[in-house]
C-alpha cells in the first residue's frame, strides 16, 4: 500500500505533539470520548512519519508529556493535598513522573522511524505493535504504571465486546492499528489503498458484530452468590483523623449488619485509619455477629508487623477465613517511587512520606 511522504515544519510539529497528547486524554473518564485517542494517535503518526528517528523520539515524548500531565494530574493531589508534601515538591515529583512515562511513546515512535516502518507494508504490524510493546513495558518496569493504557477506552464503546477475547493490551493494539489506518488513509495513493485503510480504521466499531459477552463468553458455575458492597463515603479530609475512627467503624458496622443476609459483604480498602491490632476487639465482635448469620466479610485494613512494615490488606471474617496483603501498590498513593539514596534527603527536609509494604507472595 503506497503512501505520500509528508514532512512537517519542526517547530509546528513540536507544538502540536503535546496538544495531541492532551486530546488523547479525552478518551478516558470522565470524558469517555473513545475516538479522541485514535484520532490523536493518528495525528502523532502523521507528525512522526517524515521525521528522523531522533526527531520522532522527541515528538513521541512531547505527546506523552501532554497526555500524562492531563491524565495523571492526580499525583499532585495525592502528594500535596492528602500526602502533606510541599507544593513545590509535589509539582517536582509529578513532573518527573510525567517525563518518565512519556519515554514509552517516545520509544515506540523512535523505533518506528528507525525501522522505517511508517510507509513500509510491514508498518501495519510494526507501528501498532511497538505502541502495545511500550504499554506492556510501562505496566511492568519498576512494578508498573498501567494508567491510561489505550485499551481502557474500549469500556462503554463498541469495542468493549472484544474485551473477553483480546484483553486490555490486545485492544490497545486494535486501537493503535485503527489510528495507523486513519493516518494511512489520508496519505494513501490510489482508490483501492485508501478504501482498505478506511476499512481498517473502522476496526473499533467491529465489536457491534459480536454477540453480547454476558451470554456468549461466560456461563454460570454453581448457584448465584448474593454480594453486598458497603461504602461509607468518608471524606478524604477526615479519612485519617483518629477522632473519626469510632464514628467510621460504627457506620460500617451498621451498614454491614443491615446487609448480613448476603452471602458475601465487601468493604473498600483500609477502612479503619488505625492498624488492625488497635481495633481488634471491634473486628472480633463483628466477626461473631456475622458468623451467627453465616455471612462472609472481606474487610480492608492496615496491618503492622513486627518489622514495623505496614500492609494494605484484606481479611476475611464471618463464615470465611484468610488474609491477603496487596502486592501491586500505587506509586505516590501508597509508596514514593524514590531511590533509597534519596530517602535521607527527604528526612533532612522533614518531608512527610510513608510507604506501604508489598505483599510477599501471590495468593
């Protein structure tokens, strides 16, 4: 499939790339306009197609910077507003994170230009594949940061019926291929080539041809299980106020007992703002009350061990028993992804931080 090479003026391309990254964020909550990231990515491909590998890497980084700055801005809120860090430090940490995350789209674009894949027949596999590879790496390196994976925009979109078959990253590949096709349709030579590209650009709509997943991809196993989700909606500015501990726990007790006819009751994570051993009598009493009704409760708690490690855990009470310590933690929310050699500096500056420990083994 032939294509017309197009070269953009460098300054214009550098200005457009972060704007396209910002537009890509419109595909995610709360906007949920799923075509936005496809069109934005097609625009990025257009900017990179006529660029050198170094230039394409720079444009991909600029795109990523605009995308993550608008899509992961909550890092500033978690570190400054709720974490207590100084505003300047929160801005610095957020900027470092955005710059790091932008390396992955930069890598995808740079490698595509290095491989001369933009106008080659193999580009139909190489370019979307590199984008998906970048997402896979981003979700794995340093325990992973999978926020804003392209496949997430399939939720509440025609492509959602592909989710059971393709998964998140398979859908990322599908959307990246659609974006590549959108760009190739604008530069294709010949009516046949253009029509083929336009057809592939419509791949995200192909989900409407699949039967509903609820009736096709799953089947019932055993008797239905009645589940109650209990959420106390405690404001974040009161969450860690120990003066609120009793009121919060009693709110959850009342809501839990009112749902005790369910087979399974589920709490959010870290409901009490004090470690489990300090509120153990409360949970022992609640456990006895639930066992009398044969209901199982999964309760989110914080657990301190003998080594002063803190775990974000789930314990099972009532008719069930068990404990799970969360392993995949949220950067800047549950731990600061800062090298050990920088920790003394944070202590000298009296910066507030505390890390949750990762669970030891899969369960």
